[in-house]
């Protein structure tokens, strides 16, 4: 009989890239998600963006069948709830008011990355179930309050719920490519008023006094990363107080993933004044970071949303995921969609309370998505 074992790795360096990336080559790798690749997770660790002093402590799972890797899961012991985008701060406060200790907890996720993708990375549902069971075991043995699988696929959520985990629904705004031949073709599907508004918006954005470049692979030079780092620091400093990623992360990204990167820069008088970094999946463009050192009307929307649509259409991608939150995306053709997560809590009483809360939240999110989508820019009928 073949024996399935699951082990914990304190670093992604404990498994060969070919083994990690060889798991889940079927539907589990929906969209060719670049974030769960060995090279992306290694860039986070090697740059010091996660690890000692960050509150993200790698504890990755590897399932092996007779020694061969058949499943993996990116897993971290967390001492806070920052950089997750599925918010459980209120849960932590309630748990601690009741006398419990919420942190540390387990987090199966890609740090700082609110993008849907595989988390239980295996083709066999039995292996995926074993990965979930291993998380429960690790949390129980270490006395951790809970385990969370965030931005998982809908199929993973269904599997987890069948095993007694609590499912949660949240919302993002995605743009779907309905076979558009061009951006103008996309605009033709919008109502007349919205179409005119977006044309005017793009015209004003492109009148900032410079040019906009779309760079990929070897087109991206060190000075472009220097500019992106400055943009990232400015945005991160205003939003989070301290940017999550180190400067070394962007160097690692260039070294191992520049062909997976699309950098859209606005340059004026030979100087980059704004930029947006995207990562490229097999069928999805993932918007990640934006920033600027000069304010120009609508330039944010042009670089982050309109140019992303342009690129996705030109390269035949199925969708653009432009990051967390942002109802302002709706008017630009990005419609609300469900995102999924799974949650396991050791304390039975707290689990019952969460189950009731999540039932109400799921219904409210569903209503909100339906109501919000009705205000989208597309023509009716």
C-alpha cells in the first residue's frame, strides 16, 4: 500500500522548485497563478519580506506518496492579521475579550496578495483533504487558535466545507474579456453615457504631459524598479504605515520573474512619475502595486485599469484581477465577484458564534453583489 505523509517545511528552500511547481498541474493551477510558484514564494523569503521579524513565519506543507511530492500548501504561522485582505481583526478582538489568545494562528495564503488561486495544490481531492487535516493537526498540537485558507478556489472551499471548515464569502472587482477585439469593442458594450465618460477620462489622463510605457521581461531595467520601489513606498507608507515588501524583493522579482511582470509607467521629461506593477498568469492579468510622485487627473485609473484591459485584450487573456476592494472599479467595467476562504477554529463555542455570523454575512454579501452589479456600465438588454 502506498503511504501518504504530510510534513512541514520552515522554508520554501526545503523543497526543489521542480517538485513544488510540479504539484497540482490540473485544475488546481487555474489561471496559471504566478503567486503560488516556488520562485515567487522564494522571493518573499529570500528578500526578508516574510520570516523573522515580519509576523509571517513559513511552515509550508508537503504531501508525499511513497516519497514523491503530490501536494503542497503555502502556510505561515501568523502573529498578526496584517497583509491578508480577508479581515478577521474583529474575530481576534472578540476571542481575546472572551479570554482566549487568538495569535499566533495558521494562515494558508500568499502573503500580501489578495488574488484568487490554488491553496491546496494537488490534483487528488484526497491529498487536498490530507493537507487540510494537517493544518488542523499542526494548529491543535501547537495550541493555535485557528487556521485560515484565504483567496482559495471555489472548489477548495466546497471541499473544505464538506470537511467541517467554515466558508466565507467576500467581494472583489474583476474585468472579464468577452472576446473583445479592442478596447473600443469593449466600450461599444457600455451605455452611451458611460462610454463617453471613459473616453473623456482616458483623454484627460493621457494629457499629463508625457508618455506611458508598458514594459515586460528584459525591457524592465534597474531604474524602472527603482522608480517602482519609490512608488510602492509612498503608497504603502500612506495605507499601511510600513510597506510590507523589502527593496530586495523587487530585485528578486527581476531576477527570477521578470517575464511574469508587466510594468506600466508614466514618464514625463525622462522621469517616471507614476507606475503600476502587474503579474501575468496563463489567462489572467493580476494588478498588484501602484504609486506616483506627481498627481495627475485620472492617471491612476489609466495605468491600473484601462491599460490593464488594453494589454489583456491584446494578449488574449480572459480576465483582469485588479486587487482588493474598490467600488470605483465598477464604472470602468470591473464587476463584483465572490472570493472565497475557509476557517477552522479549535474552540467549539467560538466556532458556533462564527458560524452564525458567517451565515448572515454570506447572505448580505450576495445581496450586495447583486445590487452593485445592477449599477455596472454595461448596456441593458
